[in-house]
């Protein structure tokens, strides 16, 4: 991992910009190579992520690993992170508040600047709204959007695929389609 990213991760782990730090076990900066060509952005750490300090390690993470295989990607090749770096609570796993996302957003922007990926996969409404606040995910799901020299690929969050069989099938199709778009 490059020095700038390591330094940034330490800053994130010590962050106290919003009140979420008071209840966290671990901040979850993200993980993956600093040379990753693809960044995957989710919503926020869940309970398992808060315990381990690693992104996407719970049930949604296992499903994401499967989806990455469908796209011909290995988890070790991509950088995985979220707009929020701490578990949103109480209650646990609630949708992040706008103020919390705004507090954390500089961390995500700096990660993107350091890694400088060619492509960014946005998983779910929260990640999508960070980059496209005036658009609806349903209008762009499964598509590629170019913005500021980056290609964004839009789909649902893997957790939604675990809850709803119809969305699971859509996610599987999107990641198969991404296989062609990502090359």
C-alpha cells in the first residue's frame, strides 16, 4: 500500500468529525491495492465491518465476492470502501444521515484522488447519491456514466440482493454485464 493511503487510513481511524466515532469499535477506511483500477463504493460499515475494521466482510460481502467473480474480478484487485467510515448507529445499520456523509466525504474523495481508478462501481442509493445527487438510481442502474474523467457503473447494493430474489437476479446480470464494460 502506498504511503499516502496508509497515512490517510490512520487519519480515518482517528477521525472525530461526527458523533459516530463515540460508538464505533473500528473505523473502516477500506481495503485494496493503492494501484487498483477499480474502486467499489458501498453505503456504510455494518456490524461485522465494525468488529473487524474491514469492508464487506458480512453476508453482503460474501455476496459481493460472488458478484465480483461473475464480473471476472478478484477482490484483491479492487479497492473497496464506503462514503461512511463508521457504523451508523443507533439503531445499528440505519441509513447514513446526510450530515454524516458530508463529514466523511473528504476521506472518500482523497482515497479516489490517491488511487486514481479508471472505473468506480457504485453500490446502492447512498453511494449513487454522493456522486449524482440530482439523479435517480433506477434510471441509471446497469449503466455506465462518465463524469470528471471517470467511468461510473451503477447497480443495487448487495444487501438488497440478499433480501429480495428479484434484485439478486438483477445484480447478477449487472455484474455479468460489467465484465464486458470493465475491460
